[in-house]
C-alpha cells in the first residue's frame, strides 16, 4: 500500500522535527522544508498528498508559496499553520485554495484529525471522479446474463479466479461484454473496496499512453503544466483494466513488462521509483497469439498477462440466451423510456433468434432499445425490428442462400419464414398500410389479410391502414 506523502514546511526546526516524528508514527511518509523556496523545489520534483505550510516563512511567505503549490499540483491539499491568528489571513488563504487553517499552539489530536479527514476527502473525490461511476453491486455474476452451458461454465470460472491475485486475459469478439466481466471479477474479489481503473489502449495517442499509465512531473513535456498521478498509482491495491491490449505500442509493452516484473515504475520526467500492488486484467478482440508470432506483441508480456484466459462466446454460439437477454433489455428500456411494454410477440422472438448478431450482446441491446422507442402497444412487435434487420447482410443471406443437405430440409417451414419476412418488409416499406403492401407483393388484398392472420401479424397495425 502506498503511504500518503506529507510535506512539512516551517522555519522553526523544532516544529519541523516535532511534526515529522508525530506524522511518521501515524504511518505517513514525511518530507521537510525550511522555507517557501524549498517547498517549491520539492513540489516540482515530487507529488505530495498534503502540505502543512507555515504562513510566516523567509524568502517566500506562506500565501505566495500556497499559490505556487496550487499552480504546480492543484490536487495537493494545503493546510496553513501560523502563530499569528488573523481572520483576514485565514480568509485570504482559503480563497487561494487552502483546505484549512490551524493556529499555534495546536493540540496534537486536533491536527491528526484534520489531516485524516482531509486525506479521506481527497481519496474519496479521486475514487468518485475516476472509478466509481456505477455501484459495485451492478457487477455481481447475476448481471452477466445467460443460462446456456457456456455461460454456466463462465460463472464457475469467474468464481474460481475472482478471489485470486492472478492476472487475467479476457478474449472475445466486440460486444461480448469483456469490460462487464472484468468489473465482475474486481467487485467479487478482496480488492472490491479499492479502485477499478480502465484504459482503452487503442483510444489514447501513443505519445500520451506512458503519461496516462505512469503519470508525469511538471515540465516533463510541453503540456505538463502540473504533476499528475498515473492510473497505476491511482489503482494501487485495486485493479487496472487494459482494454484493447493488442493496440499497446511495442515501446510501452516493454515498460508494462517491467511493472509486471518489478511492481514499480517512474513517472515521466521523474526519478523516484514508485511501488504499487495492482492486479491487471487485460482484454482483446484480436488474435494475440497471432500478433506474438508476427512480432507485433511481445511474447514475454503475453505470458505475463495470459496467466488465466477467459474466452467469451459470441451470441450466435449461445442462442438459447437470446430470449433471456431480450426480455432483460425490454424491461430496462421500457422503464427508461417510460413505456408500458409487457411482452415480446412470438414473431419478434423468432426474428431475434434467426439473426446472426455480428455485434453480439451489444447489438441485441441496441436492437431492443430501438424497437422499444418505436413501439406504441404493450407488446414488442416484429414490424419495429424488421426495418433494421432486413438491412443486415447476414439476415438477407440466411433468407435466400439455402443449402440442401443430404438429409433434406423442411420446405414448408422455410417457405413460411420467407413469406413472413417479405410480409414484414412490405409493411415496413408502406408504414403498415396493408393495401399498399399487398400491391408491392403483387397479391390481392384478401390474400394479404389471410397471410397476416396466418402469421399473427395484424397486431399493432393501424386498423385504418386497409
């Protein structure tokens, strides 16, 4: 665990030494400065969680020093100390960003409590901003939805690996839920009260990835106007999720390997080794082993990350989970969009079961959200899905290119499916007007009504649409 770092700045040596002894006994890492200029030099070369700053100091007074601290590291907490109590001075210090104000002589227990509360508030703010965007209860295994054999096997594996410290590689196509699984592992582990930090390796410019992961010192590069902690430092004792790990540049792969081996790193422009305890979960939708063979990904890093591999199945390989997922998303979006849609029609469910889902669960979720937004009845109708699904090449292929296996086919069933699909397409094209749909299909209106009744497609259509 990283100790909170405190800088004590006071021109009285006895006061510096007293505070140093007291704070080290409380478990803090302490540095000392005798004047404002020393404070600025230390702040420029290191990152402190809190500064105890005497307001009367030689060379650079407390208020001027406070301004410089806030310019270099705005997130650093500053508590002012003075023997000269003054309401005006206190107000001025607070306006410049001081957290609190203590007057000498002070009680030891009082300053301990103020420091403890200040650091707790700082840590809580960091977690709220970077980490806890959702409550952890959302990520228990029950919210990874599915009852197929492949999903049951996944639950068993997650229960085994979550309590461990082992690094994990999650593989699977886009939309299969890799980040959801990573969060479920973290929030079901002993690290659940500590940060969960995410970095998409493919979304950050190569020139900024090192700074994002390991932090930087002020002035380390052109835009480094303040010293900043990296995600590894923020995630200490928690978990870091490196999504799209295959996109990590080779130079950064070397630096990540060092962190895995030595558990330490330096900020960009820094000289101090920073030790952390972080579990790494990485994910990819690419063939990482193929990238290793092609020398695009380091083999030694691959084996460090791939201690346990979790392969997420595409939705087309667990079709029995589609109704369960569809009803889950129906409930979710009915509530969010203030709709009262109670069920999914059999025809709609058949359409959902026949689709290939190149975008996996994420695509199914988007399909249901769109259909709920369009639906005007209490039942999710096929007409609200067909306009989207009919545009997808996989559905067109499935409806037209049919192999004739040696064992034969169910011709009646295939003809019915094709007829139902074309009816839905015609109704969608004519916005539910049955007469115009019949004309598109070159059949008479009586035949159109018969077919709609046959397939239960009259529901949800405008009765005036005849």
